[in-house]
């Protein structure tokens, strides 16, 4: 993506929470059809509306709030994470490089939203301590050491590396946690936030259409653009990329979370997120994911089941019982936790892709004949899917790049595949600890307890 390094969004400069577009659309403004009503589609629509585009959002279903199955964006844990995230699936080099940039764009925008008391309540976004625990000293795992140093230099707030966090959070002495760090992170009440985002894009002028699209978008691009008077189509459909983008590399990872009452009556109320990530223990079956959803609900997870497509989990499913037992062994106070009687278990399919998160233009071209000559015509489809379990963490970062790609598409520039970006020499470099200092740290973990 040639323009991606210049496409970062800033809150108040590029986006506002006001019910009118930052830049008003004109009758002559380009028209964009966004397909997908999840967090990726809604935030992409918000970005384009504030840039002055006319936007229609088409989705087969929207956020719901009853007992029926909710959107994947609603059942997500929605704890902001620096990649690779808790379930540890995005390890592709292209994904990691882009995702590290995307997540920081999102971090600063969610942080700005949470900074306003009114906006925080409307959007369901709060900044909370996020604690990460490790079964050995971080220096003994070079991948984790590198990740921690990147996080320290990334711009997150409140970073603290201190093994005493283990005792402060009442983690079991027998579970095996040896090291820990924490930082402030956006924690999002997804039900509240989806309600807010949907209303916001409507207020800014988006037209919402409920309809199911079947088949490859490329094959019906002309028809759809004519039907919706669209100059550009954005595919933000998650798992539907298999069909709508002709992408056989898409696959689901089933996830499940228990919801328990977090009001302080049965165990000390938790206000921090507590996690052991898959990449920290090198096993996606040993994830610990404990996150306060809002003032009353605590999420307990998690699981990652690749290629499982049936949403048939119950609180009595063996994998859910093992998940709960693992979290209770980690944080013994949870043994007294009471399930939310209205909505005890949330489950959904994380939309992954075998290669990388896809934020790029359609690479196939159409052909047209003019004056007896056949010529190639670039597609005006832009894709944004495959975010997996990191949709909320990557949201605004992906949206900024999509906006840049929309501009390219409008000029019918040749599309280019995603690739490793060449970082300018002036960009901040990741720092490392000298070998001799690292050796000293391994001998003196108490000194390293406060990096």
C-alpha cells in the first residue's frame, strides 16, 4: 500500500463524534457502498462520512440485544492488544507489521474517546489497566522480550513491568506466573459501542440497507455499483470473504466467553484485565482472558478452535468447563462467581485468513473493448477483512488505509498487493537491550521488576 504510512487517522482532526459529518457531502461527492455491519464496516463508514463521502452500508443483519445470537463484533472480548493478540493467530510478517501500526492508530482514538466522560459513557469505551502474565522471566523468551520493548516504545500509557503485579491481583501462587507487566488499554463494552456507532453513522448521513449479498463481488461489481449508485465498493464482511472475495484462505476460529456478575458481592470486584496470551505460553489451549466488560459484567475466557463452525457451545460443554477451571485456578476468587442469568455465554466465529489481514484493493481487473482494442480496467472494490479476533484493536487503523485505497480506486490507479512496508530512515526504531545488560538482568530479576 503506497499510501498507508500517510493515512493514519487522528481524532478531532479526521474524525469527530458529532452527529454531522466533519466535511459535508455534496451532491457531486463520491458514493461508497460499504458491505458489512460489524465494527470494521461501521468505523470505515464513519471515516468516509467525515471525509465528505456519501455512504450506504449494506448488511444481512445488525447488532441485536436479545437472547438470540449476536454479531461477532458484539461477542468479541474487545480488549485492545498489541499484536500478536491473545489467541496468537496473526503471525504472518505482513500482518504483524501492518497490525502494529493499525493498532496504535486505534489505541489513540479509543483513548481520546474514553477521555471524555460523556463520550465514554455513550460509546462504552474505558481505559483500564491490562495486566499480562508470563510463566518465566520475560528475558528468557526473546519473542516476548522484543514484544515488550516494542510496547514500551509504542506510545501506550501507564506501562509498568513488575512481578509484584502477580500478588497485587491475587493470582494463585501455584499457577506458575513468574513475571508480569501492565499498561492502560481501551476496554470496550461492545453492545453499547455497536449501538453508538450505528446511530452515529446514521446521524452523519449513512443509509442503512438490510440485504444479503451472495457470490463473488468482482463478478457482480457493475450490477451492484449501478443498483446503489456507488463509485467504490468496500468489502468489510469478515468470514463472508470466502464467498464475496473468492478467497478460500478464510476460515473461522470459534471462541467462547463466560459472563459473570462483577459487582463485588461474590468476589472482589475486578477493574483490571488479566491475561495469559497464547504466544506467551506457546499454546492456544492455555489462554487466560479475564476482562471487565462494564460495571457489572466480567468476561472469562478464552478458547480458540480453528475451523469449528457450529455455535453449539453451552456452559456445560467440556471445553468451556476446562476454560472456566483454568481461569479459576489462575484467579481462585472466581470460584465464587455467578453466571449472568440473562446472557451466561457469548460465542462466535473469529474471521481469520491463512495469510494475513487483507486491507487492499481487488487485484483482479475487468476487461473492456473500445475501438477493437481490449484493455484492462482496475476494479473499484476495496477489501478489509480477516482481522480475526482483533477487529476492535485494528479498527481505525484499517479504516484509515481503506480511505486511502478508496482515493486510489477513484483515480483507477493500478492496484498493488499488500507487502512489507519499507520504513523511512527517520521513523523511530525499536530499541533493544545489550547482551551484557540482558545477562545481568537474568541474574537480577528484582532489578528488572521495574523496567
